């Protein structure tokens, strides 16, 4: 299995608007999970805490972790500014979640669990299943094999799904796991699919970044 590597958040301004505003999908998800009476939510790879903070303000109880110490530190600081206490957020690796079985109603991992190879991805999926309560749900995003980066010859080949990103930015040297439609139909066999979408978004690189948005249930 490839070694985990966190983002280099020291390269990202702590006040960066994108990394401090919740991803729009969570407006809908919060409403849906409130209707299901979900309470305990886990944020895997919390970044600067933008999604956790939004969900906590909606009344959910958040736990979260990230491999980057700086990310967890800034998440706590940002939460404090909103009168939220995220002292329970910790530094950890998604290959081994630091929580007991059947703990969470919901789990989010926005552009996170792709930072590994095939073996690491399967291990992370097992961890997701382990910590979700029966009927618990997970919402996460994964890069598509249609991504410019998947076919970029500058990126190092690891396995048929995985490349190591080479860039002058916070993701340099970090593994990225990409999927296609066929992978979607096989990788999540241990779960029930709620909704799977492929979304193309224009990024600051000036290229369209295709991602799968995966919503599954234990
Ligand atoms: C694209 S950022 C997304 C941050 C956050 N989810 C958001 O939407 O703002 C990816 C995050 O995953 C974290 N990460 C990468 N590999 C990880 C691992 N093995 N375990 C935990 N976090 C990891 C990175 O440090 C980074 O904070």
C-alpha cells in the first residue's frame, strides 16, 4: 500500500475564500440528514473545517480528522471564531479511523479518500463501513479517470487507478485514486447506492475537473 501524505496546507492562505466556504452539496445533505434525525457526523480529511463548521451550525455533532497537523489546528481556530468547540478534532490517517465500530449516523469526505492507491482505498472503505451505524450514510467525492491529471504523463503511475500528482502546489507528491463508471458499479458492492453523479467543474487551473459524487448507505 502506498504511504499516506497530507496536503501541504502551509501553501494555502488561511483566509482563502474557497477553503473557508462550505461545498454547496452540504446545504442539501444537511436538510436530508436532519429529516432522517441524524446526529453524529464524521468529517474525514477536514481541511480548514469549512464543511464541518457548516454542519455543526446546522445542529449536528461533528467529529473530524486530517493527516495534516496544520489543517486540524486551523479547523479548531476557525470553529472557535464561530463559537464552536472542535477540541475533539484530531490528526489521524484515513487508513485507520480512531473511532469504535457503529459510531456515526453520517460521514463526509470531500475530495479526500482519493488520496491513496487501490489497496488504501479499499481499506478506507472498510473503515467507513466499520464506523457507520447500521443504515448510516456516507457522502464523498472521487476524481474521475477523465481528469486531465489521470492522463498527464508528468504524473507517476502507481496502479491502474492511481497516479502521484506532480505540481507546484499543495498536492505535489500526493497519490490520487481515479475511478470510472465501471469502478462505480463494483467498488461499492458492500453498500447500498443512494445517488452517484459525475460532476464537471471549472477550476482555477482553467481546466474542467471531473469528479464522482458518491452517496451510499451501510
Ligand atoms: C482537497 S483537501 C479537502 C479538505 C476538506 N475536505 C474540504 O473539502 O475543504 C484533502 C484533505 O485530505 C487530507 N488527507 C490526505 N490524505 C489523508 C489521509 N491519509 N488521512 C487523512 N486525511 C488525509 C489532506 O491533508 C487534505 O486536508
